[in-house]
C-alpha cells in the first residue's frame, strides 16, 4: 500500500474511478474536467483532454483521506492505461485488435480485510473472440508489478 499512496509508482496510470471507506465512503470519478482550470485548461493539461485524471493528480487527495491512526476499512481504485500506452502495448504484442476496438485496459486495485488484490481487465467497444489484448495486458501488468518490487501471485 506504501507504493500506491506514497510513491510515484502508479502516477502514469489514469484513474477511471476510486472509492475509499474510512468513517464514511468517498468516491472519485476520474473523468478529468479541464474547464475547471479556466479557458486554457485543455492547453495546460494536454495529456488529460477531458478523459481521465492521472493518479499523480488524485493521489494527494486520496492520501489525505488515509492519514491518521486508522487504516481505511477498504478502498478500490480502478486504474486505466492511457490510450497512447494501450496502443503501444497492443502493437508490441502483435494484437490484431486495434486500439479502435479497445475502450480500456484496466487494473483494479482493491484493499479489504487487510488484503490487497489486483485484477486486470479489458473493456471492449464491441465483442471479440480474440483474447490477445487480454493476455498482453495480463503479462504487462505482471511485469509492471514485478519491476516495481510489488509481490504478487497469479490466480487463474
């Protein structure tokens, strides 16, 4: 949990949505609204462009909700790989599915009952029997966790 909240390890992921339960439940809709920053908000944040905020922007608020003597009862963060990084991953994996067919490559982090789990997911814009993107994303997410020094086990 330290790497998630106190380091930049996950900062390159976008936040699709998140929720944390302490004395009550706080929910975060990760949709980035550049208009909040004024007329040139889109120019200030070209990577977000009214899609999703990056974890580096949301993390300080989330961290503020976890400070204190008590561990959160639970939390869930659904990370999303940016469109650009997803396209790169699919191309490098030789997937026949183009980025046009994939809505999101997701990494769902959940903490509950003092247990942390991570589950990958692929959201498609249309049905496909081709699971190349799923396998490529599972492998890439595992590689990311391993390189970050985060221990994990794979459940089928």
